[in-house]
């Protein structure tokens, strides 16, 4: 049976950290080049819509949970041993 033990505090903490780093990067460091790349120069300096906050937060949560599940499964996987002849 497949069991998954997840440290939910770590998932929450890493999701919030990802959100803060993303906001600092895209709203503080490179807002104009990012807006030019998206061809959305009309949005520079304006307050972002809620979808632009909730969307990355939800995606970050999903990615963090997927990485946590993958690492947890890899830790339980039996390691191959090299048999000497």
C-alpha cells in the first residue's frame, strides 16, 4: 500500500517562501522587462488582480507537494546492491 508522510508545515513554509520570492522578483527587480516580455506594459505600477496572486500561490503549492511526494517516495525505494562475483 502506498503511504505518504508529508511535513505539512514545511510544505506551507516553502509555498509562502516561493510566493514571497516570486513577488519580490517580478514586482521589484524586473517588473518592466517582465511586462515587456508579456506585452502587458499597461500593468506596470498597478495593483495586481487577485488571480495573479492566487494563481502562482496555488501552482507553488502543487509543485511543492509534488516535490515532497517524489522525495518521500524516493526515500522509501529500495536501493540496488552490487553483488560481487
